[in-house]
């Protein structure tokens, strides 16, 4: 080997050693700086970890067994705590940071993160938004964010009661971009896929929501084995509230939402939209204890309730399939209450929300009290400030005795006879309604019971039946007609109470009046 080549090799080896040393030095320096930065992020943020590894050549960062704790700025209480088994960052682009002032990362993987959040009702939502905006100094671009086997718990800060819990969280967000702006930061992404296991959510002080699995992506959201239950027994609920409140038991096999779109408008107004949402096999049980004082708060009609939502909602079509509703109302202390049941319930509702100019229209079919077919067409326009609506219904063959399980324990009234067919239309609004009805029935009789609910009050029954036509006509194919005078709405009662009062007025007119059709 000649001396010239030897010198070049020595020079090359020296440069290589120098570069390697420099690389190790820079890597050591950055790692030390990173550790110092993690220890001094903020007076209110504490970071603990087992180990940190950094490779500036590959742009890879790994933090093992770390804990991030966020404290309140004015108190020592914990607001947020996040435990990671492993946090891995790959493909950090120094060029983007140095030249474009952008933080660019190929992939972030969070392994077994356990997030514990203490929600404080006294902290305004705007303070979180302002904190995020003030901390954002550069644009952020991340090719993929993955969460593996995560867990989230949310507690109420004032009493440590559990508000939300979910397990087995799997999440993958693609091409996340956060652009710093002079106004609101702009966030976008190309795709996401979220799955969870068991989820618990305390909806309020009385009801809890649970579901078995959740999956969410841009094409569909699917929820399985949903339950919503009052957390108290019927007896205990009556002792925890000083006004009447329904006791709920709801179970749903599945809820599927097609192409869900959600997020925040520029004015931070939340929006949710979907072309189709479908509930399969819902079983809804409601118990109402009428022995408690009435809740005298104002009850809006559905049109007003939708119009006054504090977010934008748009469900083009909502379907309910093969469902049931069971309603029990207790009026007397010594009875278990009267029952109304709807089974084989199938419904299609169009334009649920506050973004539509057209009508919200419902088409409902069900079986009432086990044997009676029931059809309902119901529509209203949320943009009508008078909250006008039209409620049309057709009720098939109904044995009057089927109503006794509700009327006998609650109203001390029994019925005999048979309704062959009933049609009625209610034209109503926020204040009152008019109802037209036609009914075909036979052998109809009313039995008024004494206060003990067992013996017949012969005198009252006889007097009442004097005014009741026992048949719609001798020809059973002919209808009796009834038209109610305006029925005033009790605005402290539900819309279904309004429908019932409207129907009752027209039905009484049909069976106690002349039964002739009004021209």
C-alpha cells in the first residue's frame, strides 16, 4: 500500500470516527435535553419514566413506563393522569422542523395507555380551548397515531364518582394535520378506526348507560348490547326525588350509524350528521309512580325540543326494528300499577334534527296489547314556531277487556266489548288541538268499580251506560263519528298526554253523542 492511499484511508477513518463521535455526542446532548425538558415541562405537569431512548439517524424516540400527571394551576389536585407502558415515535423529520417550522412524524404508537381524568364542572370549556391554542407553536403533521389496549376513566372532581369508563381501546388515526392559525387551529385527518370493549357512562344522577362493544370509522359506527337503566330500584327511586320521575330499563341489541360525520364548526358549535341510523331489537320498560307529586316543569313538543338544540343534528333517516315498549303507571299504593304494551314495533322517521327545511315525518307500526295492530303517521316542521303537528292513527281490532289491566288498577273502570276499527286525526300545536275520529265497535259496556277496585258500582255504571251507545250501528260496517272541541294542552305534561286527552275527547263524543258525521 502506497503512502498516499494510506494517508487517505487514515483521513477517511478519522473523519468517520469524528462523525460517529459527533453523532453520539449530538444524540447524547439531545437525549439529555429531552430528559431535562420532560422534567421541566411546566409547574403543573410532572413526567416520570423508566427509560428514554433516542436515535437521531432514524428519527426514533421511545419512552418506557412513563406517567404524565397534570395538576390544577391554582390547586395541587390532579386533573389528568396518563400511564404508558410504552410510547414510541418514529420518523421524526428534522428538515420539516428546521426549514418549514412544522413538526412532522411518521408514526406515534401508545401501548397500554391508562388515562384518568378528573372533570371539574367549574372549569369552563373555553379555558381548555384557550390553553390548547396558546400551546400550539407550530403546525403538526402525523402519518399515523395508534393506541393499543388503552383504558379511559373519568371521575367527577368534586366527589370522585365515576362518570365514564371504557376498556380495550384500539385506535388508529391516519394523516392527522393540525394547522396553527391566527384564529382557530384547523384540524383534519384522512381516516380513523376506533374500537372499544365494555363502556360505562353515568348519564346523570339517576341513569347509567352501558355497552359491550363500540366500533367507529368514517363508513359506520356500530354499538352492541346497549343498556340504559335507572341505577336505583323502583322503591329507592321514589325516596330519592321529591317529584315524579320515570324508572327506566332499556336494552338494545345494536345501533348502527352509516357514514357518521361529526366535529366542530368554526364557531365551535358541535355537529352530528348521518344519512341513516338503525336500532335493532330495543326493549324499553318504563315505570311511573303517580303517587309522587307531578313534575310541573315545562315540557316542550318535539319540534321545539329539536329546534332549541345547542348543537347541529341531522339524521336523514332513523329506523327502529322489532322493538317493544312496556309502560306501567302506578296510581294506588296497594296495586302494582296498570300496564300498556307495544310489541313488534317498527318505525321509520325522516329528517330528525335542526338542519332541515322540510318536515320531520314518522311512520310507525306496532301491535298494541298483544293482539291489536296499530299504525301511526305523525309529522311536524321544526321551523314552525307554533309547533303545529298532525297525528294520524289507525287502530285495528281491540278487545276492550285488554285495556282493563291499565284502567282497572288506575281508574277503577272496566270495559267490555270490542272495537273493530278506529281512525283518528289530531291537528295540534303548542297550545291546543282538534280531533276527528271514526270508530266501529259492538257490545260496548263500561263498569265503574267501587273505591276498593273490586266490587261494581251498579248505580254509576247504569247511569253512565245510559249515555253510551253499545254499538256503532246495527250494521257493524258503519262508523260512529266524533269531533272534539279544542283541547287545551297541559304544558307540564308530555306530548303523549296531549295525544291521549285529544283522543279521549273525540272518542267520548263518538260513543255518547249522536255519532253522525259533521259536514
